[in-house]
C-alpha cells in the first residue's frame, strides 16, 4: 500500500535555468516539481502515471521509492519495493552483468543465497547469453533494460515501480515484460507504471493519474483519465495552425499536423453509438468520429479521409470522394461525423489519422492530423478481419451536421 498526504517537492535552481520559478524572500530561485499530491494505492491495485515530460512523474516515483524525500507532506509505504526508475542506476560500469546481478540484489535487500536461488531465472529472462560475463559499460540501453528489469522482478516485490524504461526495449521484450507484470498483478503485487504510450498505460493499469505542472489533474478509471490527457494534448497542439504541406513532411514528422490552413480541424472525438465519448471499443462496436472544423473561405469539392493503423502497419485508408461523397463548406464553423457501423478490427491499440483534401488533388491538403488520435479495441469473440492492409469493407457514412 502507498499513501501520499499533501506531498510537495521543491528544488533549488541555479541562476539561468529556465523553469517555472517562484522567488524566496531571500531571493533564491525554486521550482516546485510536485504540489500537494494526495494519492492512495491499495495493495494489489495498479496505477498508471501519465503526463508530459517535466510534469513530475519521475519525481513522484522517486518519492514513493524513498530515493528522495518530500519537502512537505507525509509518505506511507507498506510492502517490499522493487523497481526500474533510472536505467543504469545501481550498476557499476566496470563489473560484468553477472557481478552486477549480485550488486543489484544486495541493493534490493536480497542475501547472496537469495540471489543464487534466483540467478538462473534472472539470466534466462534477460536473454543476454555470453554478454552476461561482459562489463556493462559495453551494454546498450536495451541490454541494461533486460538486466535491470530481470533483477527487479526476481526480488519478488510486493510493490513494483516501473518508469518509462520499457520504451527502450524492443517489441518482443516489452511483450515479455508486460506478461510478467500481469502475472505479478494476479499474485497481488501493487503496480505503479509510467509510460508515454497512453494506450499501454491504459491496458496495463486499472487506474490512472494525470500529472500536470506538478499537480494531479485527474485520478480514476484509466480509460477515462487517459482520454482526458490525450484530449488535452491534442487541444494544446490544435492551438497551432497546420504546417505548410509538402510531399515529404509526413515522412519527416510522422505524427504531426500539416495543411494549407484554408480549412482547420478544431477538434476530433471518438463516440459510441449513443454519442458518449469513448477511447476503447469492442471489435464489432460502432465507432463515430465527430469532427469540429472551421472554413476560412468557401471551399468546394472537399474529400474527407481517415486512416486506421497499428504502429508501422496500415489497416485501412478511406476517402469520401472514392465513395462518391464530397463536401462544400462556407466560411464558419461546421460539424462532420464519420460513422463506422461495424469496424470488425482485431484487438489492439490503433492510430487514427484524419484529413480534409481537395477532391481533384489528394495532395492538396487543407488540414491533416497524422496519427494524432488513438483508440483501443478489445475482441468480442466474433470473427474479425485480418490486420492486412485493406479498404474497410463495411459501410462508412459521412454527415455534415452544420
């Protein structure tokens, strides 16, 4: 169990560091990394921390792990903690991987006999082969991750704390780590998890807390909090106009916003059949894409397109003009809805891109959100389409509501 009562953390800053600053009465500069944090994580629960870089997530993890102390407030932790907060922490660069297993085990409170009893398990999970006898100064970050995570879980933790380190690993090792985390959760282990991949945070943890500028902006069901966080990020990005489009820009900036700006997407939301905002859907559940936009001049023959894809794997690309539907927009605000009545997507995490193009020239882009939106699908037990690239064979309809 972890409880934080009105926890705050303040750091003194050297002159010239550009942070959000407050002035002490004696003229020193300070940065409040955390302010009045109140959280309780019961034994066996799982909490994901989401937020932009610099919001205070890692500082919070270090306070939970007793690596650093809060400036104000009380922290109560009941249970044996193990974690992976800083890759390379606790490793001596001149010692081999094998020697560092014993060093890290000692730092986690394990006796030499306990480490010996877990040694084969650690080596097998890390899959470092002959490199286990190589000094770790020659390890890549991915190799550090393999060894560090293997030692952390071998300590049989009652509380497991994992920072963004998993992002360093390849897809196979991430999958392997997440399977192990699921087994630990089922055994009653408490999990605190940080990820810059909102869908991963949502799928791993039952609950999420969104940290922003050192305060908790939202705390609750992970699907709800992650959706709020994603919406905030997109709103912030949406305050800027689209970049001038070039044929190469989607390759250079794969998750950006491009277009001429003659027509601008203000917001895009995913809705269920009843109009409720959603981030996760069953594989056969209807998906509605609700788009609010502004036209800055009269624009005729507009094709509305969308692309659904997994990381590095397109699933479908559809343009309304190819289905005989084009739009005309007068200057002002408009609402458009794309209805996908039966997506039949396999379970997993998906990116959604949206575009408004000229019907006659799809490279003439008014505004395009490239992989700016995400959603999750869980399989409902009915057969779903394969993940091969395809034109979505189910019906798709477009509505101009205003």
